[in-house]
C-alpha cells in the first residue's frame, strides 16, 4: 500500500485530503506541529507525527520510520500573515525554512513526488478574468509571495531532476466534510462563509460587507468558491498523475469557474440557515480585487477534474459543521 506523507494534515484542507486518501486506499502519515492544527480532525486511521518541519533531524527520522511514497504539502505556517516587522521573520522561518527542509529531506531519501498547496493569491490583482495559469504573477501580500517563491523553488528542483510536482492554486476554499468529520476551524476566523454562519448562530452580532462600491453588479466583491472535498479529490488525481509520470512540473488552478458576490453568499446563507441576521456595509478591506474567478480549463484537461459541489452544497455542509461545534 502506498504511504503518503501529508504535512499540515491536522488543518482544514489537509485533514479533508487525508480522509479522501484513506477512502481511496492509501496509507496516510500526517505530519503537523499543531501550531494551527486540531487534534479532533486527525482521522483515526491515519498515522500521526507531531513534528515541526523546521527541525530537519526530526523530519529525517519521520522519513526513516515510514516508507514514504509521496508528499502532499499543506503545512506552511499561518495563511494570514501580519506584515508587521516583528511577525515577518517567524513567518519566513515557519514557511520557507520548513518547506526547504522538506524538499531537502525528500532529495536525500529519494522521494520524488509532491503535490503542493498553492493559492490564487500568487496572481495578486489580475488584469482580466477568468484567471489562467499563464497570467502574470504579482502577489500583493507575503502569503502569496511565499507560495509563489515555493513554486519557483519546486521548478528548480524539477529542472535538476530531483522532484516532480503539481502545485494546486486554490481559489476560495470552503465547505465541510459531508459526513461531518472535518471543517473550517481558523482562529481568528477571517473568511466570509464561516463568519456569515457564525452570525447566523448568534456568535456575532452582524456580518460586515467590506465595501459595496466595487465594479460588480451588486457592488460587492466576486469570488470563486470551491468545496474542500473537491479540492481533496484534485490532490489525489494530481498524485496519481505524478505516479504515472504523466505530470512532472505543473501549476494548476482549482476553482469552479463561477463567481459569487459577497451579497449573494449572504443571501444564500440566509435561505439555508433560515436565520435573518444583521448585515452592515462598511469600509473596503485593503487589497481586495473586484473579481477573482479561475479558469478551470487546465484542471479539467490535465486532471480530468471539475467540482461536484455547488454553492448550496458548500453552505449546507459548512452550516452542518458549524452547528456541530455548538
Ligand atoms: N468579506 C466581507 N466580510 C467579511 C469577510 C470577507 O465582506 O467579514 C469579503 C472580502 O472582502 C472578500 C470576500 O468576502 O471580498 C471573500 O473574503 P475571504 O476573506 O473569505 O477570502 P479572500 O478572497 O480574501 O481570500 C481567499 C483566501 C486566501 C487566498 C485567496 C485566493 O483566504 O488565502 O482566497 O483567492 F489567497
């Protein structure tokens, strides 16, 4: 049985992917330093290593202990980074140093294949939409920049014949496991859908819309929301293509190709939760482009992947998850 190392497997998308790998008959070793991970979402059937990627000797021991066939790399420090001077060094340390250690240990142990968790934030503010993989990469925050740097490092490792990779650039990851086994647990929470659902649960007084004067039909920002179960499936498809040697160095968008405005998310959530919560329009948030929608043509062509969950299913599964946390 193939054993897959899932770094960051105690996180939101990592745990969902670990569950899917197990369903598909892989053995799973979750590696997580539990800085942002949650014990409750680690699948019982997975092996678990409480290990920091920054500790290269410990990391090497994990590879010695398990016969790892491939890696799926989610662990990359916090997905929200304060760009304050004092926070930056530790962000680079956690993100980049840990990732470099991982690639180095893979090289040493001759583990060739990796699926890397990247982001649509690599594009920054695009000139046009839908966003294709070839478009300019001008990240506007450290998070996007480090992900893009990591893609470039992977490309270098690939050119040297050391690593084959697929970098998956997610758009807005959302939803929860259909069987309620895992879901979103960020702290602090900053993402739209969980905040909306927490408002429906009366954990917040109101939901703020960050600006309604954008260049969109209802004036609120449009994003491409994609369910974590669909993302998880794409990781396993990518892994199979790497094992078959059909992909060796690719960056692929994962989005639905459809956009929803902030207002339409709120309206759909009101319909599903049957709660009429308060909504207030406030100032724009810095760095929010009007519209971010993926071109999903490459994912369809190379991975034969397309999302199965629609917005209703995204919000329903997320709602069940948030209610279960009560
Ligand atoms: N928004 C609100 N009110 C809130 C929270 C969000 O109006 O309380 C709006 C935002 O302004 C944005 C939209 O809802 O227009 C979605 O915001 P999120 O914070 O949920 O997600 P982002 O689109 O900002 O970012 C997400 C991920 C990033 C990733 C990016 C890639 O969080 O990690 O998608 O497109 F890089």
